[in-house]
C-alpha cells in the first residue's frame, strides 16, 4: 500500500479547495431556489393552480388582501335574523323551514312572491385569516338584500308579506358557496350592496347570536351603470347619481375588501365573486 504524504502545505491547499467547492454548491442551490414559485394560501398570480409532486395537494395563492379580515359592518335595520322587531314582532327567518337554499329569488315557508330583476349569481369563498388562509369548509353564510325597487322583504311597505332575497348556504370542502338572485336596486342614501352574516356551521346559523362576522359588499360602478339601464331600475339610476362610495356611510373608508369582481351583462345576467376572510 502506498502512502502519499505531501506535507502540511498540500493538505491546507486541499482543504481550501474543498471549502470553495462547498460554497459553490451552496450558491447553485440558492440560485435554483430563487427561481421556484412561491407557495402560499390562495392561488398563483395568474390564477392557475400549482401542484408540487405527485402526492401534493393543489395550493391556491390568494389575491392581495384576501387574507385580511373583511371589515365588520352594521346589519342595518332589515336583517330578519331575530335581532330586531317590525310592527311590534320579532322578525326572524333563520329558524324557518326553507331558508337554507341556493336560489333566493322566491319567497318561502308559505309566502309565494318572486323578486324580478336582472339575474345575479353570487359566488363567495371563505378563508381563515387566523389559520394560514386555508378555506373554511362547513361554515354558513346568510345573505339578504333589497329588490330592484330598493325594498326589503318583511319590512318595506308592499312587501311585508314576502321573505324573498334571503337565504343561507353552507360552504363546500373548498370554502365556496353560491346564491342565485337578482341584481339589487339602489335606494336613496346608500350605494347598492348585499348584507351577509358568517356562521361557524349551518346548524348554528339558526340563531344570530352565533354569528362570527357581519359585513356588506358592493359592485363596481361600471356594472351598476350597466345593470340599471335594464328595465325596472329607473329609480336606481336617479338614486345612484346622488351617492358615491366616498359619501356612503359604509364604504367611505374603502372598498378593497368589499368590492365584488363581476362578469356578465344585463341581458344574460351577472356573476359576482368575492373572497371573504374571517377569523375562523
């Protein structure tokens, strides 16, 4: 067996080269990592899904602000969730048979009215802002809004016998739910909006005391102007001209987390989409 002893100087040179080689490998690894897509709770910037490996789940990277909790807002005077009275009686649809439904255009539980107007589909997704922005499955949302004349069922004169444009839906495994409705009108003093309450489950949505978030959302001005050109929205055109997001008592502090994305048109109908983050 041959022994190669080249002395201390040779050994030091070999150690220097090995250290340099390790640094170079580290630089390559870091450079490669910099080119990898960032993964977070939500979807990619191009809205496409990203799958890492054959056993990995699909990760959706959120749009800006999607994991910021939606502002708490008033439920207003027409919630029909048992928290106020009208005509001396408590008004509550949450414990009525039929309130859990996807199509909220018709009245239910014995009432027979139907709200007319431009078709609107509301698509909501719930995220857990305090839990890494993961989707909230099995939660429930109660929505309500005025009809195309700016009237609220159960409260406004002429529609007190109706309970349309109110309903509860439960989120699916991805935190999504949807409602079929009509585009709400604009009444004097408020920008057009939809009210919502979030509940930790469908069962708990039977009582307003269990709600974890009350808020509202609105629509882009271009959509409002287009929708209100349709038949039946004449009063909305006049009322909208006298209000703005800046002067609205709810949206004057900003709409970034409460502005729905809208596609479609007044003839075929609209689809309004909003990601809502709450502390689940």
